[in-house]
């Protein structure tokens, strides 16, 4: 098909025709028509705009189900749930004629300050990759393409269209690319969206290394690369790098640039052909998907034919997802679940005007929105009162004058709390404080909310806090409040899900996908965020999130992976087997409490004697298991050998170190219940030696290592040397081979060194 297109048509095809659509090419001669397709945000619901279009959520979009944003859905650690949410979003997309949903977003939460963290899944690449793969598979199971975004190292909003993420090879591969690699290989997304930022000086959208060498050649990605909106500065460079589709329209400017670049020889026409071909392939996929997806819908959800029934089913799914996403951080004295007959004071404006999604391109127009106050009033059997407690910025709580002054609101709330059995206080970040486009400057909740909480606690110590926010907030009150439910942003059904959790109709089971630090100054990127003059240095290297807090042995407010339940789980009989494929783990988990619940079983690995810097532990597998009260289940987890590898900067490749690897399983990164270790064979690494290689390098080499060792042993045994072979080695190991002239009676001299080097040269 590409061969039958003119240069102009190819230039049209690789550039957005409107804000959301690709160009259609009319039928000509024997060449068939190429229809246009529509793309739309994502990622936690559909943002399909009919009238005015924008990429910042400023203009209205058609109503769609608002599922919990990634910050919450990720916390469910539930692949099946993510798959079902993805499928539901895709069904709504297809009903609106949308062929590609722009999500999921899986950038690593490098700093809690990133304004867009609510759209991302985790500080950990395994969680990000697994959950993004499940969402992608769900979306694509309904014949709609997904778009993994934003590729890559897009971890802040400050200066986002220019800033260079200056990051070393190991963190780039092990932290920032690893989740993408996983999702690309597992879920085969139809598209990947290139990010706005630069990586080590080169724009992600014009980065041949990233888009072609890593994505297509290393990872075998066969889909299409679409730019983030307005990310492309030099269209010819971007095409040459492998960026297939530029979005949105540039009003013909890009097409002109492409034509001139081909005619002047700056751009090879074959590069344009490759991109045009991938655009055509995506269009064909979308057309085929529209048919296949309709069938999948009919099979998967009988309700989908009827829009109202489908909206109802999707709302129920949004409620289930929200209930599985919230994280119970603390529950002293089993304050929760609330007794149905308790009198409850619901306090905080967020209970009435919920914050359920973040601002920017992912902001969708929900079909309906539930608030927690009404939902609580509906399920509670005892009396329920309400006090707003604080006013949201720019809004009067109720219009009554005494209520708008903070002291009056506090007093009213304290009064409500003192006359109820339990107070439930809804605190959170006002919508204005976090969004796409800018980062936060601090982690604090508004001071008046903290003062309100103090007043309520003084009036009634039986107080539970429910939090609504997209990015992590500091919890200076954590030790003073008996119960905290972190509800993040729960989507349109967050209200009823919260009531379900508070009264125990649902048992909390979400887990933290990011550490809650004690203070901003403790966070890994604190000294290097958000950078300056167009550069941000990723100085913390691989020590991101819990990897940092664990390596530095720091106290945190709540650790990665943490989350309580209304029941308890015990772990027993950890068995680990190692073979060529990796590790097979088996552990028995028992629900020892009195109600059914879900446990997220987490497996961490470490390599204490590693030759490279490593965090004390890294998450390598997780499983979500539902257990009835008293029930036991053997849970199996597997860790592919590749996942135990680190990026070896000398090899420019992954390598698994041999020797002892420790495996621990448990309920969070700091609640590990069982531990064992296994011996793994080493990946054979035989780097050629040079004069700059040290004796230590030569010892690590499979050919020269044994030779040197036996020579030194002979020398140490035979003669006058005061040192043992080991002692000699310890002193000499950093000596470059090229500078060895003679070493006592060790037998190592310049000639021997040259012989060793020669032995390691590849043919
Ligand atoms: C965002 C993308 C989004 C696009 C289209 C950009 O501002 O970074 O995530 O998909 O707009 O709305």
C-alpha cells in the first residue's frame, strides 16, 4: 500500500489531521481508501471530545465511566481487575468510535512531588510493568489499541517539554525502562507514546536509540510510536528516529517539513515509508479490532449492547475497583470497620464534594459521581451527622456566614464529633494543588485541615481519617490517629466504595505502590528535583523509592507494599527451587482471622555479596489471593531468571550474578515473614582484558582467573613470601595489567600480563 502512495500522501499519513484523528487518504486508482482513526485519552476512563479539543482537560468531553486513576488501581495489585477495567474503558471507547486509548501511564514515581503521580502506577518497575501490561491486555481484548506512555524517563512536570533527564545506564535500564520493557513484551501494545522530555540530552521523540534500538530492536516492539501532543520539534529527525505518527495536527507545517527534508536528502524516503507503513498497519488493526471487539464485548458482558445497562455495570466495576484500591494504613484497637449501629460524625468537605480524579489530559467527564457522606448515610443504621470542617479553595461550604470562617467550621466539627460514637474525617489535597503541567513544592496537607483534625481528636479520640489525594502527603498525625484509610483518588464510585470499606461490606486489601516518607527531605530525589536550566540529574541512581529508604536504613511513615486488612494472614512453608528458567516459589498463606479477605503476597530478592551496588531488596513477584476465614492456600510465584539480572555497564547488557540470592516473602517490604536463599549459576561473562583491566578483572575472567590463582598459590607455598596467596591478591587486585612489571616471586610480570590479555581476545 505504501508503494502506491505519493510523497505528499505519506507525509499526510504520518501527521495528525485534527487534534484527535489521523489523515484519511481517498481511494485512487487501484489503491484502496485509507480511513482515518481516532485516538483519545485515557488512562482511567475515556476523554472523547466532540466540540472544542485540548490536551489539558480544559474543554468538555462526552460522559464516560471514571474508574480509579492509576495511583489507586495500581494499589490493588490485582492483574485481573486491571484487565477488566481496561476492557470496560475500551468498550466505551469503541462505542464512541475511538481506535486507540492513550494509556496506561507507567512512569516511575521518582519524587512524590511530580504533579502527575496520580496518573502513574508505582515507584517500582515490576508493579508498573505488570499492572500496565494487564491494563493493556484488557483494553486490547476489546479490539482497541492501548498506548504505553510516556516513553521514557518522564518523571516530572516542571519544564517538561524541554528538560533533559540525565540518568546513568543502570537506573535507566533497571528502573525507568524496565516496566516499559515488561509491558511491551507481555502485552504487545499497539502503540507507545514518546515523552516530551529529553533523555541525556536527546529528545525522547527524536531519539533513535530509544525508539528504534531499544524499543524495536532489543524488545521486538512491532507497534506504532505516537508522539505526545506537541512533543515533536523536528519532524524529520523524529521520523529518522522511528517516531511514526506525530500528533496532533500542525496545520500542514510538518508535512511541508517532511517534503522538503526528503527532497533535500536530509531525510531518507525509506524512513518515511517505514513510518507510513506502521500507521497503515495500526489503522488496519483498529478496523479489525472494531469487529473483533464487538464480539468480545457480546461474549464478555451481555449488558454492553445497552448503553444504560453497560454504564450501570461499569459503575459497579468502578466501585469494586475502588474498594480494592484503597489502603488501610492503620487500624489501632480495630476502630474499623464501624459498627452498623454506631453514631457517626462525617467531617470534611471532601465527604460531600469528593476528589476522585486528577486534573489535566486524563480528566474525564464522569457519568455520575457518588459522595461518601450520602453513601455512609445510606448504609449506616445509627445516626449520621455532617460538618464540612473546612472550605475548599474558592468555595463557600454552605453559604452561611459563620461557617465560612475556619474557627467556626472547626468548632462545629468538634461539636459533631463529641456527640457521636465515632468521627470520620475526610482530608485531602485540594484539586488546585496537583495536576498535569506542574509539580508540587511540598507534601503538606493544608494547615487548616490539620488544625481541624486536632480539634476533632480532642473532642473524640475515636477518629478515623480518610485521605483523598493523588500524590503522597506527609502524615504528621499518623501516630495520634487510631485509623487511617488512604483512599487516594477512587473514581466516580469512590463514595460507595468508601462506605463499603468503613462498614466492612468490603475488606480493605490495597497495598502501597509507593513509600510514604516521614518528610520531603528524606526522599531519594530531594537534592536533584526538579533540576535547573533544562537538566535534571538522577543522582540517586538505582536507589528509587523503597530501594533508597531500605539502603539508607531510614524510618518511613508507611513502607512500600504496606496495607492492612480486617483479617490476618500467616505465612508458612516457603520453598524455593532454582532452575535455568529462574525461581519457583511456593508458600502457604492462611487467613487466621474471622472474615474473608484478600492478601497480596510479595516476594523480594536480594544479592548480599553482589559485585555491584544493590538495594537490600527488590520486589520480584506478587500474587493476589482471596481466602475465606480459616482457609489456607499454597501460593505459587515465579521469578524469571532475567528478572534477577542487573544491567552490566561493561557488557551493555543484562547479567545474572552467580552465587547466593536471598528470597523473602511477606506482606510488605518491611513485613517479611519467611526467608531463604538459593545458589544460582553465573551468567558467563568473558570480557576481553586490556592493559587497563585490573588483576581483579583478570581473576573474574573464566579463562585467566583460574590460571592466576594457581600461579599465586604455587608462589605463596614455595618461597619466602610473607603473605598468603589471598593476602597478596587483596593488595594487588586493583593493579592494572599494563603496569605490572614484576611482583616479587609471584610469577606475574609484564610478559605474563600480555599473555593473559592475549588469551582473552575474541577472534
Ligand atoms: C499528555 C498525554 C495526553 C495528551 C493528549 C498530553 O498533554 O502528556 O498524556 O495523552 O496530552 O491529551
